[in-house]
C-alpha cells in the first residue's frame, strides 16, 4: 500500500496526480486492471492520499474483489476519517459479502458526509435485510440475557440452599467464646466449697467483693471476672447453681403403725 510515513516531493505529488488522471480514464473505459496498476503507482508516490486508496478500492469492487476493496477503504479511512467515497465503496463491498448491517452503516455514513444518489440507492437496497438482521440480533441478545439471568438466579438459589443446609448441620447451640460456664478451669473451681461460698456471697451483694480480696482463691474469681465482670461471674454461678442443683429428695413415707395384736389373743 506504500509507506504512509513518506513525505512526497512536489514533483512526486504532480506525478501521482497525473497517474490518477490516467487511472480514472482507464476506469471509464472499464479497464479495471489497468486502473488498479495506475492507482498503485500513484499510491507509491503519494501514499498519504486517501482518495487514491478509495479509488483503487472502487476498481477492485468492479472486479468482484470485495475484500481487496475493503482493505483499501480501511486504509483510506485511516488517512481521512471523513472520506465519503471510502464509506460508499466499502459499504458496497460489504453488500457483496452479505454483511447487510455493515453495508447499511457505511452507506448511511457516506450519505451523511456527502449525499450521493448512487450511495442512497444502494442504501435503500440493503436497508430491509439490515433491519431484519438487526431485529433478529436484538431478539437473540434479549434471549441470551434472559438465559444468563435465569442461570444467575438458579446459581444464587443453589448457593442459598447450600448455606441453609450447612447452617442446619451445625450444632443448634454453640458455646460462646466468652461464656465461662464452659471453661474447664471454672468448672473445676466450682468443686471447691469455699470458692462456691465466695461466689454465692458476692451474688447476694457485690459489695462483699472487698472482704474477699485478701483471700488467695479470690485471684481465680478475679481472673474470670476480667472476662465478663465479677458481678456477672457471681450471677452466672447463682443461675448455674439453680439449674444444676439436684432435685429435693422426697420425704420418707411414714411406716405403718404396728398394732399390738396380743390384746386380741385372749
């Protein structure tokens, strides 16, 4: 396609312009191969001219070489994004390839930049098929979006169900991390009668804490108290003592009174 970074001299620009005129004449005589060769020479001299690329694309179009036409028009639009000719010929090339939507888009843009009756005629030719394809594509995209949405909802329900099953499989009652009722050291300390008496006394009146501070066993109470508070330790013990207290023993039944049957032996 030529080195587009090349800066042509004035002489090369003039030579390229002459070659372009010769190519146009060959094109009008339907000598499309000759026109392509002449446009190629013009492009080699002045590769930055977008019109040369678009016109060579037009010649390729006449030879039923739509892909070559599209390559030339792409280059023309790279050099000049407002090239109506490049949009026009590329749109026609897409029509030959059956790319109806691309064809309609290019031809519509060509008419917008520089209205051309031929381009407008080509646009009206491809518009019905382009609209059908567009509607079909929109419908397919909607269906695909619905499928993705249902898939996401199904996945979310499956995850929710799995989480629920995991929660149901977990123990109904878990031991709180700061509940000393389940602390082995606390349960062991409860076996000590003096320790129990201290807790019961504190439960009755928190002020009784002061009189036990000199007792060595108070250190263990203070240790548990640092976790949840001394008053709470005592109250917890009071509640624990009630729930774990053995039921009262039933009173023994009175033995039946023995009658003195000797009186009746006479």
